[in-house]
């Protein structure tokens, strides 16, 4: 009976990537399920009188049904296109039709592509017609999955850090983690009503250990302070004048590890300009601006830093802001929700938006930012 249980426990574990997309994406099985299977296998071997030091039975059991879940894993394909007048939006749309987990970022001369596809030749053949290819990587995701299950994967060697460091400004633990995950070497706390000082930015620049630094202020009120820190530093510092968090994130995504400081600064500034930002907050004083008579405590909406609307509810303010940003013409909306907003509230808002814009891909991220219940990034 225990042998039968152990056998089917393994089958269940091997099937977990087909049940959870996040597991399939990472090429791993469920850790808790795998742990329970190992316990059962250990009990089985003990009852049979087999040595606990031998892993032969475990390996054999894992190999029994090591098949690809429905849909398979395919290949992980990565490369950089180097050319002239490259259309990033067109390339992104064409690559997206060839697979999943698509990421296409860059500019008119350098475009970085990542895609999971069952036919790796398709994106490579397509891209080779647009320009020359470099840093081409093709990996078999099924083999990676098998290695994970069998425990044969060795830790990857750490990548050599870029000689260019990025310093970003952000408020809220969630937004700070997002910046760090996208490559910011240092994130300085700050934002609306809590601007960092020149000394804080200068210290962050000096502490990076890099001689070349790109500084992302991510707030219109921080740009001047960032330029002062640039002047005072002995390092080569370039300020990319990002005025919002979404602009800063777009700039980080456009960073090219192979490009020099000037090329990256220009490319990141162009990328920041491609993003529209909406902000939903509460007025902290009475004001008349842009033809609006705003009262303290009223819910207001801003588009690209300009006050454009007021509304009785968060949902209505968000609806008006999306309408002003022409959301029907866009593809992706990211909702960064603040420290005062619950996950249930943001999910309810996302459902309301989906009803109005069914073709819009919506992602909610816990930004944890103060003052702004919602920051909207749309592209």
C-alpha cells in the first residue's frame, strides 16, 4: 500500500507545474508536495530495509513519470537585436504571437527580447531580418525542469555587475522592492511631501561603488535636488528626469547592460516618455486650478502630474483618469496600490476596469506608497 501511495505521490508532484502557472514559469515543482513525497519515499525504503544513505530508489521513483505537463515548456529564447529604425512596439507584438512570457524593451538601435516558445527558430529567424543578433541564448525548459526535480541544478554563477549603477527614489516598501528587482543598486526613500535631501542622494551615489551612476528622481520635485547631487559628486552622474514612479520603472526596464553611460541615459529618458501616469489621491487643501474648484478632503485625479479631475469616489476618479489617458487605445495597465488600500479593494477596482476595458491587461502591485491610494501606469 505504501509503495502505491509513494508512486502516486510522485505523479501528483510531477503534475504540479500544470496546476500553477507560477511553477511552470519557474520550471519547478511544488516544494511542499516534493517534501511530502521524499518523506513517503524514505518511509518506503526503511520498511524495505534499504539504506537511507542511498538515493537510487528516490531517483528511480522521480524518473518514473517525468513527463511534460500538458502544453509543455518549450524553449527559453533571449537575444538582442542591433539595427536601425527598429520599431519596438511592432517587434513586441510579433514576438508575442510566437510564445509566452514575452519581454521586449529597447530603442531604435538596440532591442532586448525574451520569450518562451515551442519553436525557437521562429523568433530568431524573424529577428535576423531586422538586424544583427547578439547575446543569443536558447535553453530547453523541459531539461531545466527535470534537473530541478532530480535536484541536479547547481546555483548559477552570479552575473558580473554592470559598471553603471542606478540610484532611484521611491516611497513605500513595495515600490522600493520593485526598483531593486529591476536593477537599481540603491533606492533612496522619498517622494511627494517627503523629498530626499541633496546629501542623501549624494551619499547613495557615493556608496554604489561605481564610477558611473544614473539617477532616477521619479518625482518632479526631486529633479532639482538630483541635479545638485550630480554637480557635487566626483563620479560621472547622469540624471534621467523621471517625474513619476511608472516613468522610473519604464526607464529601468530600458537599461542596456552593454551600452555606455550616455547611450543608457538617453534611451532610458526616451522610455520614460512612452509611459502615461495616473495618480489618485485626496486633496489636502482648497484650490482652484485647471478650471476645477477643489475642496480639502475631496478625491482628485492627476494625469502625468497635472490635476485633471475630482470625483466623489476612488472608482469614479480612476474611471475619469483612464478616460483622459485614452485607455481604450492601450494594452497594459499596472495598478500600484498604496499603504491605505487593501488587496480586496484593488481587486474590486480591477474588476470594474476590466468590465469597461475588456482588452486591457491589468496587473496589481502592492506599492505601499503613502498619500496615493493608486498610481496607474498605462502603455
